[in-house]
């Protein structure tokens, strides 16, 4: 590997679809100390996009070119379809290259666990891109929970709802188990991760999982209830068929509650070509602040700025200085375990206990 005390860390990006092009590439390019060195995509259209948007990056057709010359990179980012996450991450680990894997880490908890174990055995850093931990609304909610403003929290409600009644082609709508498609794996991976990060281990899972759109192969409408070991109940909704959207977050404590509406704006800004190093990135205008208080005594509370850029900044620091990675990959294993239990609960129609350990 290069002398990372002075040189930018050279990043290889696998995939230039929505995840690679909209999220990873611009975040990597905006992070001091990182350089987007190589992008893997076989699509002629996407190769042209890479050349136009990141002209200094080399474009290759096949990830095998990365594994044949691992000394040319310092970090690999797996942003290709879900079915490729595990084999691509294993190849990176075998090459001795630190790796970031987009969520979900794997289609099954067994595969996720094996991957984390392999990284530990090889002593190669592995982390998972859970960017929604840096949403402004979630950062605000986390602060209010941790500083005691809400008192003892009893209920956490969280939604990622959309109105997309027409099925779009692509692997995310595929019913093949290896693709880990559907709302639970896509949106639920964020919601479950956030709930566990806020309130800790889960002892029971109940879920309702449906296919609402004609011809749907995967779930597009789901509800998950988590009972945490500390007594908090998390109610999570994820949907592509919500004709009217509920609150993004509602948290109820014995002192106060917090409610906010609307999705964090960073994804929309990235899709529009924005960069997180631009002035005002992630800031929320006062008309979109959430409400804090109890009964009739409520007031707007400023929303923390969204900071997706912090993920890759922490990755760079971890690789240079040996500090903690931004997301413990074992958290991602827990998320997949809970998603698997949610699918089982929906089939069986019962609350399922979470196995100890």
C-alpha cells in the first residue's frame, strides 16, 4: 500500500449505478485525503458518465483487474448490486484491501457474519455504508435522546415512505433471494440500523410484509415492530405505495416528544449534482424544523445539518491513524438478522424472540 501519511488514499469503486454514482463517488471525491482512482463498470453509458464526472479516474470493465494489482489501491468500495456484495468484499479482503460495503452487507445473516469473521481473521478493515446515520433529522433525534431532553423514551416511530406505484425494472425488484430486493432490505436496512443504534439490543420482532403493486416480486409495503431490551418499542414503516406520507420521525418520552416530517435533503442534493463540500450542505430551513415539547407546549427545534461526508472522513482517519471505523460491521450483521426475523414473523404471524448472543 502507498505511504498514506502524505499521499491521498486511492479508492477503487465497484459499480456506477445509483449507489456508486449518486452517493459514493461524489462523497469520496469531496473527502480530503481520498482520491477516486478507479471505477469498475462494464456499461458503456456509465463509463462515459465516469469520464465526464470524474475525469481523473481510471475506468475498468472487471473487478478482477483490481485484485491483480492490489498495490495500486488503498481502499475498495463495493457499490454494485446486493448479490455481489459478499463475493466482491471477500476478493478485496483476500487482496489485503480495506473495504466499504454498501448496505445491506449481505442477503443472509450467515453470510454477513462469515464476512465479518473473515475480515477479523485477516486483520483487514471492513465497514458498511449506513449513510442514514448522518441524516440531519436522525442526528437531531439522537442528540435529544442522548442528552435527556425527552426523558425516558417509550416509543420510537420512524418512516421511509414513498409514492412509487409503478414497478421500475432492475435487480431491486427481483424476487431472487440473492438480490435481497424489496422494501425491508432496501429501506428497512436503514430504519432497523437507526433504531438499534438509538435504543440497543432487540428481544422481540413482529412484522407485516406485503406486495401491494400488481406483479410485484418483492415486498413494497412493510411494518416492523421491535421490542428493545430496555423496554423501548420501535415502530418502523417502509413503503413504495404510501399515497400520503406520515411523519419521518416521532419519538415519545416521559418529558417531551419530537416529531419531524420530510426526508433528509442530502440524497436529493446528490442526485441533482450537489457536493457535500459546498457551502450550506445539509442545512435545513426553519420552516422544516421538527417540533419538540409536550401537549400544547411545543416549539420548533433546529435540525442538525446532515453530514454524509463524515462517513468517508472517518474512513480516511481510521485507515491512516488506526481509529475506529464509522460503522462497526457487526452492527450490519445484527440488521440483517433482524430483517430475516421480520420476514419470518410476517409469514408466521407471530412475535419472534431474538436469539441470545
